[in-house]
C-alpha cells in the first residue's frame, strides 16, 4: 500500500508539477503553490483570482465550495487540519464559494485549516485562497 501511495504521489508531481495536487478520491486538483500561504483577498477578489489563475498550464480554476474544502481537511490532525501530501501547509482561514444563506449578499462560509472549523464571515474580510479545478 505504501508503494502505491508513493507511486501516486510521484505521478502527481510528474504530471502536475509541484504547484498543484490531485485528490485521487474526489478527482479534484488543488492549487498547491507558494501563493496559497501568502495571498489574502476579499470574497470577490478571491473568486476573480481563481478565474484568472493559470497554474501548470490550466486556466479553469475556481473558488471551491465549502463541501469541497472539507474533502481536503483531516479532522484527526491540527495546525494544519489538512490531508497529507500538500506541499503548502497553512492553518489559516480559507474562502469557500458557498454563500451564507442567512445573508448571501454579504456573507460566505470560510474554513479554518487550524482545526477544521467553518464559520460564516462578511465578504469584505481578507482570507487565504486555495483554488480548485476538475481533473
């Protein structure tokens, strides 16, 4: 099993380079470059950033939903509560594309990779961004 995991990781690095990470379970490809650890943006800026992103030759990136963000969270870990295999490991709050139903024009859901908790927050706050694309 360890050989298969290592082989999968090696193939991901060869195919996608060190700037994105494919999740074999969901088929989603995640941005995994230095910008993930340093870029903070408002909700509108985060959505625009993902749409304009070109990583590993792909330009079909988007802001992930809260459900998608939870697929890379590992609630058995903390600081960060993030699945292994990601090169950029940040425990910050990250935007999701999921608006908060109580005030969808002004608030959206965020996920903290410190412990894996989610909260709704005003869209004018600046949070980290990790974009996603379909395989």
